[in-house]
């Protein structure tokens, strides 16, 4: 980049000598201006190489160096021999134009390739910087000089825009977070197109007022000057709008605050009627309107559902408007008797909020209409969500089988996934808060007992007893955390985790568990592993609390892509003929729903005094990582 600006600066300095036909200045002017774009291409290759981005060959700048040096050598030869052929005179400027075309082709090709990549923003900045830096020189100086022999701007004016290059690269190097260039360029394009017509008009007015005949280049210069001024004015105006409109247009911000308030109030509503009352209250506070009415009209029959009594003349006026026109959500109807906004629209009915006009008898302005349309769209979304939730609840009730009390598989899996997430979070909270506090108290008490030798024997014995109770509490919390979220189940695997679980239950129960895994080696995902663990955990809990069994047998095996879990005990059994509901019984119904969520089946054989037997099977799932 430094070499590029050094070449450009020296080339501009030699321009004054070239005008006087100084041979050395002419040679410097030609050679430096030809090598400058090649140096810039070389710089781009090295700059993006540091970012590990390659999209054009390193041979290209070397090849272009050869072209520029060849033309420069020929230029020096013709100048030194004072035999400058006429055919060579346009070669340097046309070659310079070609080099700039190659430069822009390279940078815009990189922008096209990496537009969707993370580095796309860098290419956008570089392309914008290059365009700002070279557009005036190429299109307003070089091309007009080659085509019509005239220059719209001077070489010095074109050189001013080159400052965009160091600013662009300095910004890219020093900033970690970049401005959204797409947004900036969209606003600039908007300002450019918006100012075309006024610029042409002002140029025509200028030509009409100027009596003397000026060259066409002068009018082009006037147009460009006016156009640039209007672009700058619109850009500054947009910045000032964003900073000052809070103070200049306070009503607009009151509308935004109203929508924020209503969005918060919507969360507390459970039905459409209450939501419409909130909307009516909010509109009344903001717009200061007279009487307001909410009603729904059947689209096929002339039936109205009103929340408050609506005058007959208003209903007749609304009926006339609705008959002659078709409306959508957010449409505003204005008549001599007031205005209304469509809040809900479906195949069956249309819901509208009607106001008898503002208290100051003025019409709705543009901001008020936008406010009503926005708030009606928000209300309609909330109403539709309520209806969808209500329909979902009805669908779930319909899908539930009254005979088996089973919910759809996807719902069972969803419910237990949510439950496992809650168990995991509760386990983490217990471990990080309550358990750590208990450990801290235990260490403090242990230090107190060990360091204080002057304690009375009775107090010492009492403190030791408290310390042991605290240790038992710590052990209980750890067991609770382990039950909520089994530790190392992923690392140990299903079989070893079940053996550890059985060992824990045998320590605190009166029955003996015989476990057989029969070389169980099925590959399962984490969801299935955790589900089997929970099923066994629930079966052992039921056995400990209700069965009065002495012997419990567990068997885990695989058979024809099926996982089979067999449980049996010699307890007192139960009457399994009654109906159970998932949300009122946590035991066997919970096990059935877990099995149902895995597309499995469960068969139970039990009777009073004959023990309990359960055969559970479900297909083996492919092992994958699942976050529960």
C-alpha cells in the first residue's frame, strides 16, 4: 500500500513536468501510473494471503508487471530517440484502463465467490473502498479523455478520492466489529436514486438562467456537483432524524411505547376477549377516542357477536362498508361516523374494533394509521396463537386412547425430555449450592472440634453427633443428585450403570436382586440408555415401597434388533385391571409412557399374592449424541 501511494504521489508530481514535455517527467509519469494498479493487485494478494484467502494466482501481478515494464521501456526508448510513433501514443492510457479493469474484475470476483462466507464483509468493504477511490478518476477523467478528448474533472480532484483506500484498510485492521456495510450501501443507493430527478431539474434551471452558451462538460459538472450535494444532504438528514426525532416527534415514540406495553400485557391474557379489552384500553389511552366497540361478524350469515351493545346505525354503516369492499387484517375503514380496524379475519368470521372518532373530531393521520395497523397485526398474531394452543389441546385429548391411557409417541418423548432437563438442572443447582454449603459447614465444624481442646465433654460429644448428622445429610444430597442425573452413565455404559444402581438399592432395601445382562452389547443412543435406566429405577423403587418382595430378578437382552427387559419379583402383586392416568399416577403409568415414547411395548402379568412380572421391549436405535 505504501509503494502504491508512493508511485501515485510521484506520478502526480511528475505531471507538471510532463506538461512541459520534460522527457524524464514523461517517463516517470507513464511508468509510475502503469505500475501503480499492478502494485495494488500485488498488495491485495499479500493482504488476503495473511487471512488465508486465495482466489487468484500470484502469477497475475507478475504477468502485469511485465506488461507495464515493457510499455514503460518502449516509452523511454521512443522518448530518448525522439522518434515517438503515432500508433504508440494511445497505448499507455488504454493499458492503464485495462489494468484498472483487471483490478476491479479481481476484487469483484472475490466478492462474488466469498459473498456468503464469513470473509464476505471484508470483500464488501474493499470493493466499496476501491470503487470510491477510482470511480471518479476512471469514469470522469480517464474514459472521457480517451473517448471524447475532454475531462469532466481534473486530475487533482480525482486524486482526492484515493484517500478512501487507506481509510478502508485502516478501518479493517483496527476494528474487531465492522459496521453493517450492506445497510449503509442500501441507504446510499436510496439517496442516489432519490436525488437524480432533483439534480436534473436544478441543472436544467441553471442552464435556463445562464444566458451564455456553456460547453456540455460544464453542465455535466454542475449536475454532478448538485447530485453529490443532495446525496450528502440526504445522508446527513437521515442521521439527524435518528438522533433528533425523539424530541421532534414525541407522539411517534408514544406509539412505540404503547405497543411495548400492549406486548407485555398480552402475555397475561388467556383468551381473546380479555386481549381485545386490553387493546381497546390501550388505543383509548393513546388516541383519545370516543366510544369504542368490539364485535365479530359471520362472513356468510348476517350474525353479529358483540362484547358491548353496538348502536344500530353504526352496524348499518359497517355492513355497508363490508359489503362493498374486501378487507384484510390491519385494514382501516373510515366513515363519517368514525373509523374501524380489522383485528381478525378467517373463513368463518371477521373481528373488528370500531371507534366513533377522536375527541377532537380530527381525522387519523399517517402515524396513527400505522399505529393501528401494527397493533391490530400484533393482536391478531396473539389471537391466532391462542387458537392454535386451544386446538392443540383438543387434538391431544382426541389422540389419547381411553383404553390404554397412552399419549402419542412424540408427546411422550417430549414430556420426558423436558423432565430430564429439569432433573439435570435441579441436580446441578443442588450440587452447586446446597451441597457446597453443607461441605463448608462440615469442614468448619471438623476444624472446630479438632482445634478446640477446652470444650466440655458433653458439648464435644454433641458437636460430634451434629457433625455425623451433617455428613449423613451430605451423603443424602449426593445420592439425590445422582438419582436426578446419574453420574458417568455415558462413560460407564448401560450395563455397568444398572449394576451400580442395583447395588445402591440393595444397600437400603430388604430384597435381593439377581441381574443378568447375557452379554448385552447393543449400540443405543443416549435417549434409550437413559430411558432404560429410569425404567429400572422406577421398578426397583416400586418394589422397595409396595411389593414386600424378597427376590427381584432383572434380565437385559437383545433379540432380533429388539431390546428386551424382563422384571419379576415374588412380592404381593397387585390388581392391574383398573384404569390409570398419566398425570395422576407416577409409577407404572410413567413406565408405560416411557416405553411408548420409544415405540416399544410393555406386558404386565400380576395378581394379588402372585408377584409382579413385566416384559418390556423396543427397537434398538442407532447410537448418536443426544443432549437431554
